[in-house]
């Protein structure tokens, strides 16, 4: 199977009324997209929520605060273009969050959110071409952190 410029080699099958896609990222991590989610960890292990928070606030990695309001009052300049992430763990599960971080365009084609674990991004510096924004472990770390964001009411 040949990898495409968009990072994934994809095959589809209809399984029990849903659609399953098998995808392989450039770095060799294989995962399945099932009904618009990625149910299994990219690394086969849980993420680290402490490192996930660092990735989320890091301006050179996740940079989530550029678009999202988050329950991180010690950080300045929260964005307003993405959804508020307060209580996101009450609204979405790990599989849904993983899909939105890996490639949100699978869920919403016209989203402005970048695909953090896919290559083939448009208009990137040459030194970033063919590379993902986050590693597979960083994706899992961000998910682990986001799963701590539950409503406190």
C-alpha cells in the first residue's frame, strides 16, 4: 500500500452498520478510524496529563490557547475562535478527542483547526513539510490532560 502525501494510506470497510478506516501515519503508527473516532491509543499506552498541559499551553507545539478558552487562568490570551474547553471531558470521550486532534477535518471538513498528527498541511515552512505537529505520545498526553477538564458544578 502506498502512503499518500496526506499522510495516510486508507482502506474502508462497512462493519456492523458503521464505517471503519485503517490508517497509517508517516511514522508508522497504525490506527483505525471507527465512525469518526479513533478508539485506541496511538501509542498503546495512556498519556501523561502533566505533559499534556505543557503541550496545550506551549506556543510552539499545541498552542491550544490561541483558539480556545481553557480553565488555565494563569495563562494569558485565550482565543475565541474555537469552542470553550471547560468541561470538554463531560462532552466528549477519548476516542472523539483523539480524532479531533489527529485530523479534525474528518469530523468537520471546513474547520480551521489544524491536523496535529497528519502531514500534508498547506502553506508550511519547508523545514516542517512531511512532519506532524505533535508526536503520537504528545497526542495521547493532550488527551489525558483534556480528560481532566470536567465541569466543576
